[in-house]
C-alpha cells in the first residue's frame, strides 16, 4: 500500500511524505507505483530545479519526503496539484493508495 501524507502549514500545502509500494502488480509492471512516483519526482524537481525554491528532499526506494524551506505560492500550487493527482489515483485504486493531511 502506498501512503501519501500531505503537510499543511496554516492550511497551505508545504510538503509531502510518500512511502510504500502499491502491490498492484510485479515490479516494473506496477502502473500505480509508476504513476505516484513519477508525479512525486516531477513535483520535487519542478520546485527545486525549475523554480529554484529551497526544499528539504530525501528519497530512496519506496520513499520520498519533500518539505519547502521557504514560502512560495507557486511551489504550493505544485504540491496541491500533486495532492489532487494522487487523490484521483486513490479514488481509482482505493485498495492501493491512502492519503492523509497533516497540519503542522
């Protein structure tokens, strides 16, 4: 199961932590894992490499944590877009993805 936790700071998306494997299919054929990980990496890379916004990023197999180190409205929109994307995937594959929101 993929667990996606989105971090809110005073109601504003400021990061996310995604862990686990969906178990939808074998490694290399798992479209659910591929969809989630691709979107997470695109979000992190767009914010840090394109927008040049500082963030604390850690990633390894089956895990990514991304937390903004500065407030930025555009970066927040990217994270919110990831949330919407993963929420839609969770609706299509409810046995394989769970989402939580954590206020800090």
